[in-house]
C-alpha cells in the first residue's frame, strides 16, 4: 500500500498550472451545467414597476379611510386590475371584489385598506445589481429559469470540452452524467479533458474503489484513465474528474453537512469513496470504498474520506457533495 500514490498528490501533480478555460457569452436559456465566469445579477428592478398581486380595484389607501358598509366611499373611475397588471399612477393598494358594492355610478368601497395591500412595489423580487448567483456557480436548470424571469438574456460562462472515450456505452453515459457533460460529443484531439480506459491494470492510486484510475497532463489536455469496472469508473469520475473540471472551469461547489446515522470504517492509507443517502436530518452511509449499482441508484451524495482516517463514528459531521449534476 505504501507504493500507492495518495489521491491529493495525483491531483496536485496533474492540476499544477491548469487555468480555467476562456469564458464565452451564452444565452441563459441554454447555459445549464456551465460555470459562471461572472456574477449573475438582476439587470433592472424586478418587477420594473409596481404591480397587482390579486384581482380587484387599484385604489389610493388614504382615500378609503373610514369606509364601511354603512358609509361606502365611491371609487369614481375605479380601475380594475388582474394579478401582474401594472398599478396605475397614484394608486398604492388593490381592493378585492368583496371590498366593494355596486352603486348607480359604479362601485364604492365598503372597507378601508392599508397602503401596499394586494400589490408589490418595483424591485420587490430583486433590485438592479443584486446578485442571483456568484461567479463560479454551476448553473442548474432552476437557476437558469429564475434568471430568465429576472430579464437576464445571456451570461459569461465557462464550459470545459470533455471527450468520453469509453468503449462501454452504458459506462460512458453514466460518466457523462456524473461529470455533467452535455451536448454533442467532443473529439479527443479537441478536448480539455479526455476519459480513456486504464491501459495499465496495476494498482497505483490510493483510492478505493478505483486504484487503477489516474489523472495526468498530456499535452494541452488532462487525461483521466478510467478503471474497467463501473465502480472504479464512478470513483475516478468523482474523486479525479470533478476536481479536474473545477480547475478547468473555476467552479465552486457547496457541500452539504449532516451527521452520520451510523459509523463508517475506512482503510488507513486509502482515500475511500462513500455513498450517502439522506436519512432524516443525517447521512445514511454505505460501506466505505464500495460502490454497487443498487447503492448508486439510492445515493444522494458522496464524500471522500481522507487516507489518515480509519473511519468516522455515528454522529460525526460529514460534508458531502451532491451526486446530481448540476445540483439544484
């Protein structure tokens, strides 16, 4: 085991000098899975003007002071509004239909209303310049949709070109999902990172599972050597492939910290992949250094236990990363 290279050493050697790829301007509608090269912020106040939150009549609240069924206050040329309609100038509340009664000249208010009731002011959802997501965020579909509703048309984005050159289509598909590789296939000679089957089956990396995995620089590209078995491939993608993509894109990932529901034993001197499932407020861990298809299907997150650890007791806090890509 002493001859195996620690995971951190392999990453440090392979990623030394790696800089993020150049950013590009991309329509937010197709930016899912990319990494923000700039803060994503509201381009203007949202909504840009005050708008109605409910159906009713746009009114000025002060004009309805003392209104009651016994003392109805005529609304004059009352302006009916629907949810989302801009508020007419000078109005500051929406009186619901049950707050009026018909009179020969139109409608009259039969109750008072507080300023701001039934409406939202300009900028209620977000002020111009407020950041929705900081640089380095991996864009989820939800965040893209929220940004579009905020009026953001495009963003500065970094996307690494990844070639998944694996012979097993099922494994290749899983690798693409774990790494968040979307879109058309990339040729190996045009890629920033290439996944290839391990040519040397001798163990060399202190990673369980995945001791035949490796990451190294080859010319302008990073080469991720992937073990033949799917469990080693999963470990290679999560322990080596994701950090490599983060270096290439400037991505920052936010872990989720929970208490372990039971103890986890790991091998001294090895970095162990642990699959985790949400269990109440905690993490329900699988066996360290082991990946089965059933466990992978049920897992929500993963963690890499460091080589200096012999495991963690029940109740220990563990920071883990989502298996979904992009998260959110």
